[in-house]
């Protein structure tokens, strides 16, 4: 089941070493081509997004756990009709990390 998350929450999962990026891809909707992004390059670009202030909140992220592999898949752009790209990030759970801790950090809290 896909759940909503935010740029800040993904950043927290990365900076507190709960998750590590294993693979990142950019799918172009009009050309139907997929470009693989180097994980280090993705993290650099993602950090830049995190520092962009209010614009970091403009990206809608969804995540789900792949129960076959135990990894997390995080996406942006798939459900946004105005976005040309779909960004997909594959992340593994770091050693010694509890799934409950990851869910607590990633799950977007609904505001009243």
C-alpha cells in the first residue's frame, strides 16, 4: 500500500542512517525512457532540494515497502499529471534498524 511522505521525512531517514539509496531512476513520461541516476548524484541533488526552502514541500512523495525484497520504493511524479518525470528511489534498510523506526519517520502525519 502506497503512503504519503515528505521531502523532509525522506531526508531524515537518510541523514539518520535508517535507509540507504541502492538505486535511483528518472522515467520520462513523453519519451518513455528511463535514466539510471548514480546514488551519490541523487543524494547530492536531493540535498539541494532539501535546502530549497518552501520548494522542497512542492514535491509529492509516496512510498511503499516491497515485502519480497524488504526494500522501500519511494516515488515522485507518477500521480502528478503536470510532471514530466517520475523519480523512483530504491532504498535498503540499514543493519540494526527497526521497521517501526522507519515507518515512524516516513509516514506523513495528517494535520487537523
